[in-house]
């Protein structure tokens, strides 16, 4: 798991074309909420080593975050084949993340 939010982001058309499960984690490296959530996010993702997980730096003028209507950090968007299936904003319990992950990983097996 990458410890920092990437300053570059893929275009929305590329994200929409992803196949399989993907988690987009929107935040910033200086955000306290984001830093506090990282151990919980890492714990939830531990059981899904092959999952596409992108940490995307967000803020004003960032088109990808705006296209997903991100308002608070961190916001995790769970995608299946480029479509949003679940969203967790400022996770407070690892169970929230497990529930969202189950929605995209179960969809893979179906």
C-alpha cells in the first residue's frame, strides 16, 4: 500500500474503463483524518492483495475528485467495472470498509 496520495490522477474515462474491483481513496497527505484512517484502510485491504487501490490527492481543481463529488477526506469509492458500488466517507470502523469491499469482491465471483 502506497503511504502517500499521488499528485497525479488518471482521467475519469480511464477509471470508467477499469475492469474488476477498484478502490479510489481521495485525500491529501497533510489531512489528519486521512492519516488517522490509513491503518484501518490497510487492515481492510490486507485480505485483498490483488485489488486495484489508488490513493488520489484531492482538492480544488482536481477533476477526478470533482467528478465523484468528493466533499470530505478521506472518501473511498468502491468500483466494480468502473461503476460505483459503495462509498465510505471518513471511515470510523474497519467493518464499514469490509462491508464495502464485500460488495465489489462478491461481485467478482458472481
